[in-house]
C-alpha cells in the first residue's frame, strides 16, 4: 500500500535538563488515518504532541509534519494542522457564530468562505437555533462537537485531539466519534489521545508510550493478539504497569 | 444506619436559569461504597457540595452521618473528608508539607492516623520532598486522597477522583477505595467513566440533574429491558452506517471492537439471520453476531431521555 | 493555636517560594526611591534666566553681571515684555525670570529699600527652589557690597513667586507617598490574589469543609503580608534617611503605630476584594484600578487636592491613603506628635474598623 505520509518522526527526543521526556520516538502516520496516541500520565504524550504541533522545538531527531520540518517550518505546520483539547476549546463569552468566524479568520479564510462553510456546518450539527447563543450556555457535549468542527474548519491536513471526549455523556461521545470518522473520510488525519479504552478500538492504529518511548505500535486487533488480551484495557494495563517513571 | 440521606433536593443557578439538580433523593448506607455515575454537567458536583455543606439547596433536605447539612454544618465539617474535582493541592509545597498542613488543619497529625493512609502514602513517600506541582496526575490523586483521609473521616466524598488519570492509576485508585471501605468508611464517589460503576456496591445513574436509577450494578444490568447483541465485521464504520439504516435494528452503538445493537420486537432468530444475510450482501466480511450481557454504559444509554 | 501557626507558616512558604513576586515586592520601593532620588537631584548648571530689566541702571546691571559670573545662570538679556516672559516660561525656554522695577537704583539710594522679583517655574520644584536660593544669595552679596560702600544698610527684598506648583511639592512629599502606595499595593493586591488563588485551586473548598474556623483561614493569610509590609516600610525609611538625606523628625513609634493601623485597613480591603471576586485576574484588576489610581489621584502627593473641584475634594476624604499620608508627613517631616494628628488618626481608625466589618460581613461560610 502506497499511502501518503503526513507525520514522520525519526528518533525524535525532548530533554528537560537531565530529564528525557521523549526518548527517540520514530513512527509514521498516513493521510486519512485515525491514529491513537496512548500512554499513562507522565509518559510523555503531551510533550511529544507539542513538538508535532510546532509548539516546542525538539532536542534531537527529525520530524516532518504535513511535509514541514519541526525545526524550521513551525509556522507552516501551524497553518496545516487543527488542534483541540479538553481544556481549551471555545470562547465561552462569544456566540457560536462568532466563535466559528474567529477560527476561520485566524486561518486567513475569506468572509465569504467562512459564511458558506459555517452555514453548512451549523446545519450539519443541527444547531440552527443556537447560532446567536453564547457558547457558555450550551451543553458540554455540544461544545465539544463545535470545538472539533472549529478545529477542522480550515480543512487542515492533520487534526490533533487531546482527550476530546473527557467527561462527555456516552451518546455524545459516540456522536463525536461519528464526526471523527467523517473527518477521516474527507482525508483529514486524526491524531487523538484518550483515556477511554473502548475509544482506542476505534482507531486504525495505536501507539503506546511508556516512559517517553513508544513501546508498541499496531492496529488494535494486532495488539490484542500480540498481548493475548481480550480488550485494549488489558493491553494498556499490561504495558503501562511496567513503567518506571511515575512521579513526573 | 443511613450515613447520607438526600430528600427531594433541588438546586438551580443564575436565578433558576440553570437547573443543576432536580428533585434528587437517595440514601447511602454506613460503610457503603456508593457511586454517582454521570457525565460532566449532570449535577454530581452540586450534590457533593450540598452534602459537604458548601452549598445550600433551593429546596429539600439532606443529612450526613445523622447531621442536617444546614443546621449542623459545623458537626459535618469535622467528620467528613472531601476531595473536590478540581482539587490540586498547594503546588509550591512539597508532598510532605501538604500532608502535614492538612493534618494540622484537621487537628491531627500524620502519625496519629498513619495506619489509614499507609497503603496509599507508601506509593508517594519516595517523592515526599518533591513539590506537589511536579507530581504526575496519578500521584497527585493519591496525595489528595491522603489529605482527605488524614483525619479519619466517617464519610468520604470524592468528586471525580479519576478524571484525567490513566487506566493503570485508576485501577490502583479503586483498589485503595475498596481497602478503605473495609475500614468502615462510607465512601461517596462520582465518576464520568461508566466502566468504574461496577466497582461500586451501589450506583446512581445521573443525567441533567436527575437520577435515572439507584441500584447495585448487577441489578441495573439485570433490569436492562432488551436483548442485547454484539456485532462486528471487518469494516466497523460502514457496518455502523448500515445498521442505522436497517429497519429491524432499534438501537446501535459502538462499544470498542463491537457494535451493540437491540432489535425491534424481540429479535427472533429469523430476524437476525435476515439482517446478517443483508449485511453480507452489502459486502461485509467476517460478520459475527452474538447475545451479550449489557454493560453499565448500555444501561446508561438506554435510560437517557431521548 | 497550633493550627493557626501551621497555617501562617504555610503562607510564608508560599511567599518565599514565589521568587519573582518577592523580588518585585522588595525591589519596587527601592527602585522608586532611588529613581526619584536621582531624578530630583539638585545640581544646576547654565539655567536660562529671563532678565526683565525695567530699571536698566547701575544697580540692576551690577546684579545681572554678578549672576552671570557664577556659571549657574545663563542670562537672556533682551527687550522682554510681560507676555514674552510668560511665553518663555510656558515653552520651557527659561527656568526663572528676574524682574527689576523701574527706578531700582533710585529706590535703593533714596528710599533705602528696593524690590527684585524672582519668578521661577516650580513644576520642577527642586530646581526652582535651588535657582531662587542661588539668586537670592547673589542679591544678598550685592547688598553687602553696597553696605561696605555706603555704611548704612541697604535692604533689597526679593519677592519670590513660584508658578505652576506654588507649594513646592517634592521629595519630602514623595517618601510618605511611596510609603502609602507600597503598603496599599502589597496588602490589598497580595492578600486578595492569594486568597482567590485558593478558590481557583479548589483548596478553599477543602479548607471550608474542615473544622478550622474559616475566618481564621483568611486572617492567617493576612499575617505574612502584615510582616512583609513592616519590613518594606523599614526599607523605605532607611533608604529615605541614607539615600535622600531625609531625617525622620517625629517619633518612630508613632510612625510604626500609624502604619500598622493603615496596613490593617489595607489588609481588610484586600480580604474584602477576595470575598467578592472569583478569579485572580478580577482580584488584581480591582486592586490595581480601585486602589492604585485613587491613591495616586487623591492622596495629595502627586496632585494637590486643594486645587481640585469640590466634588473631588469630597471624594478624596474616603481615600484612606490620604489620611495616612497627612499623618506620615506631619510626623516624619514636621516632627509633630500624636496631639497634632489625633483627628486624622481617628479617621484612619474609623475607616479601618469599617473595612474590617465590611470584609467580615461579606465573608462566606459556603461557596455561594
């Protein structure tokens, strides 16, 4: 299979003083793939993700994101990715419409483009009656859906999702994954972290980080077979239990 | 003896605009490990704050360890342990300083109740000189639990202690809670993770400020009204789309590597075979369909108002 | 009691581990004092002086000559008129004007008495003061010359007019001002922010749900800042004595006593702000806008209150730092005792009690 590679890292590392947060990780992610990035707290996920988003310069190693170098072209990287985290997603004191317009605006889309796309988006989410409402007044599940839609509003090559479904009710969580699949079908690569192990199953491939290194990388089915586990939960537990690093 | 009692508690914010808790009644037995299961915004935190005397309910009454939450709030405050959801300790104090500070505030010392926290504290003791801000999520939760336990409370309130904590730390954390329960402490814990529900003795499923059911996890699962099946094929995403279009399928939700479905009007053998046949014709390979026991998450979804 | 002490110790940890804030706390007063010390230095060279000589006789010419001689003044001798002098002042072209009335020498010789007018730009009070002093000395010198020649005393009286800042507010006023400002800043800002921080962290919830009396939580947060303020006060005083050469005329005890009352007032204000806000940003904004600006405006060390419109003068009475400033000025500079400032002290105590009640009243035992 000859697929376009959108994320490529080679022995990518990040040191903070003596501490090796990310230790020579090498992997590839293909266009349109849903790539799960798992690991225990403190395994180095956040640090790695920051480097991939162009927010943090690596200590050593190579990485190309959407074809751009993580050392030299961080600004180009930012133009070609979307980002959504559980903590910051939207401006609560702006309306739904204003939020979308803002996110379109910072990626340099024209007003007409923004208008056309946001109308389509609002219709798809079924939120026609809420466009003038402050986002803060909307239910959490809706906010997460809007946040995701804003993150891919400018059609980025890759979207990074940092625990996007934390605390969301089970139905909204599944609707959220419908959105993820839809984005992947459009060719957007989805790079996602989660603490829900059932969600790990929804990914095409998974990587497991332990103590700053990638300890396993494969499809959920292969990982389960490899670890002779019935569920991803067991795989994760088996792997993370061996972690040395716990308190950082 | 009931250690926690809520009767028709209602709480709203912004002059009634946001109805956080609506007519919630429940009872927790002494020594019970009780779980409030529901997503963010379901009203879990409001219920905890009412019980820990931090918030006044609009209507209804509540009592903890026999004391009224309004009249006897002082008595309650010296008898409960509380770990708020966003509780993050003093980042600039060390592990040891945090713990001894809370011990003194609760009029005790680390030594006095060390046997109670020993199990948990041993995990973090190697880092006792480290500032709390430099601990990992799992470690912080353990330290926070130690701080909430240091005065040997009668009732322990843990508001989403495992949110944002990885699966391994979560498992450890629940192990600790079970050992605490054995010491006779009543524990009320809330969580948005449905898989943790089975670790409680009894649970309340809560959504939009309302309690949907209060039961043991087994009874909640047993009362699931439909026959539930797990289905899978090679292309799970396409399968989900096809299932949604199938008329005989009443509900379909993805659960890890399977989709859970229920059939309209029972789901007799013939209906199932017909569905599989059609799916095969639609190009699905390696199809499998088998009856399964529902999980709490299935029950939650089923009980959620449409 | 042990609980309380542990609490206070914890607060000190917070303070000392936040190096940047600590540096700011102690750096700020030092910076301000040093800056003003240099900005208000007294060295004067070649100050331009407008000579408005209506007499143009031997005596006036002699005085002008003498003034020119010292290198301090640069005399602008041209056909000035009143408007010209005023304009030169406005444009900052001259720092001082010397006005000799017509018939100056005649007056001296026949009436045995004459007047010279010195007009100085007092928007820079120190310079103005120094210029006038130099000029007066030179005129005195001229008198001595004439006396030796004439054997009878020839008094020349200099009439001094300070324009733009008639009260010559300067460094002496500045030190008490800095004291009021710094104490207010530390107490109000730091206390309110540190309490609101606990609300944000969620630790406040745990402390409320503890047998420890909630009011004690608040009080123990104020203790470290009380001591820090006293230390800061001492630093300011030492600097003003050593660096600015400004002796403390009155009782040191009285000064510290009054300052302690003022600190308490400021702390209660900080507690009050923390009671009504929920984020550090809000607390900081209210403290800065609500405290700093009124202090600068209405205390009297930057802008004279007497010159303000009446409504503003009335408002200035509720600005607590104004009273503290008056007391400190009287004690420190004029060397007055409590007998002279009891009224202001009483007002200070009254406001303090008011603020304390206010913050105790608004303190919530619960979250909402």
